[in-house]
């Protein structure tokens, strides 16, 4: 997909784009309270932005919980850009970024309806479904090759 570019961005420089995408996807579409969505952890996370036709359309963040464990969170793609594999590409770039740091495992809390995306990327579900921000989620883990 030559019109798609995924880059790691400085949060302070890309805050407007990141917050706009996440607000639209999580707050407007899914009804998540802004105080839950913007949880104060963005400043310490690594952020990715997806640009399609030079427009910001998707984002994700990586938090390193320990030297051995990373967590990918806040994967969001604008509705106008869905169906093009942008979410999968964001995840692939996030996983490559994590792998370069010799992290042993990556965790996600996947919205249940999209867990197949993560299964196809090598994640395994652990435990039962749970409620997060009023949405059904499952915890998933991927063992990284280090």
C-alpha cells in the first residue's frame, strides 16, 4: 500500500493528530469517557501515527511495563480509512519496534469483536473476557522472539 506511511512520532509534536483520532474513535463512536481515554500515560508512551494519502488516519501507543514486557494500547483507525489493513500495519510496526528492544512479551487488551486481528498476528488469549470502559475485552499475549 504505497499511500500508507506508519511513523513513530514525538507525542508532544503530534498530540493534536493523536488526540483527534482517538477522540473520534473511542469517545464519539464508542462512547468512552474522555477521562478514561486520556489517562495521563501518553507522555511516557511511544506513539505511532498512520498516514494515508498524507492524512493522519490511525494511531497506537506502546508502553514498556518492564524491560521484559510491553503493552500496545489505543489502536485506533478513523472510520473513513478502515478496511485497508491500516490497523494491522500499525500493529506490525509496533511489534517490530518492540522486538528491536529485546522485549520478551507483548500484552494487549483487545476489544472482543476484533480479537481475530490479534490472533492472526500471533497473540494468544489468556483468561476470560472482561469489561473495560463499558466494552468487552480479552487479554492477549504474544511471546516475542528475542
